């Protein structure tokens, strides 16, 4: 039976945030990789970049989205080919046009961070477009970045409901930064006792995963809480398990 943290209310626009300890959804089976694509990526991982290129490039040119994504990775990192962010982006776009979520995320990240000393300038608006596509496709890191962008109003209009939606989706998958974001979303507004318990639990999970900002927030929140509430939050964090898969949040 699924167990749930307390429902959080009063987080703006009537957003309700539930910290859920639910059984993982059934993993979705990925289509089998072509032998040349699998061999090419294995070569990349082993450091044999010449073989990686020779295996992956023909498949990518033939239209294989996974191979196109890998070619983008090779170009981005200069593995077996000269580093070329423009060529990397072009490969990612070809894979993304076929719905390859990893490529959509890679494009979003390039625009989010910028790359190549200005070869790809930071563009928060473009980053938000691509991260949204990847987040809707289930990429947990994209969900986390998008939630933070909505909280800060970076590339999108500030929207607490969207920040909660995407941060919670990623937090439930075990992304420490998103767990931290949920704690911030709660504690940055007026909150009640039950909400403080939930925030403490999220911060504690993030801290256990090594998030650099979580401990200072625990130190700020803890002295304002009852001892029994801290114990309750600790028990919830102890029992919490990440979801292996979660469907994209409803629009």
C-alpha cells in the first residue's frame, strides 16, 4: 500500500504538493539498439573513439536517432572528431526532431549553460523550450532545471504552480537538487506545521545525497520545529524510496 507524506497546501494558486512514497511504476521497455549503434557506444565508453565514429556515423546519417544523439555527444566533447559545438547541436537537433528525449535535454542544457566560450550563447528562453520537451518526455534532470527556472523566472515567467509541478516530479525520482527546491518552495512562503515537517524531510533527503545547500536550511528550520516533528520528518525520509519511472505530469 502506498504511504504518503502530509499534503501541503497554501503554496499559491491552490497548488497541492504531495510527497509520495509510492511503488515504482513499471519500467518502459526501450526498443533494442541496432548492433552498430550499440557497438559504437560501447567503443566510446571504452575510449576507442575511432571505432565509435566509424560505427555511429553511418547509422546517424541513415537516420537512427540514437546514433545521431551519440554523434552529437562525440562532437560536443571532441571524442574521435574535432570539438565542434555547432555540429554537435546539429546532430542533437536531428535526433530531437524524431522525439529523442536525451537529445532534447542536451539541446536545452547547451542553451541553459552556454558552451564553447560563446559558440553557443546562453539563451534561457530557448533552454526552457527544449527542457520542457525533455521534461514532458520524463527526463528527471530536465524536470528539475525547469522547476528551478519557473521558481526564479529564468527564461519563463515566474509560476509557482509550475515550479512545484516540475520540481516535485524530479524530486520523486530522487534528484537531490529538486528535493532541495521543494524545501525552498515550502519555506520561502508562510507555512504551517505539517508543511514544515515535509520541508525538513525533503531537505534531509537532499542533504543525505550531498546537496551543498541542504544542511544550512536544515540548521535554519530545525530550531523552529518541535522535536517530535523533526522525528516525524526523519522517519519519513528514512522510509522514502524514489520512483524508478513516473509518467510525465498531466498538462
